[in-house]
């Protein structure tokens, strides 16, 4: 049961990071790209954790 919360948390983190990347895209593109990469990694980690 505890392991179920990990992938849910990773998906929530990915969503939060995507939102941050979207908001910062116009002002700081490099930082937004870093946030997008971190979001992809968190999403991939969540999918791998579910399997």
C-alpha cells in the first residue's frame, strides 16, 4: 500500500513541474526547459514504478 503512494506522488510532481515550465516559458526559456525535463523524468519514474 505504501508503494502505491510513491507513483501517485511522482505523477503529482510531474504535473506541478509541467505547470511551472508552462508559466516560466516566456520569461526564462532555459529554466522552463529544465523543469520540463524534470517533469518527463518524474512521469517516466511514475510509469516505471507502477509496472
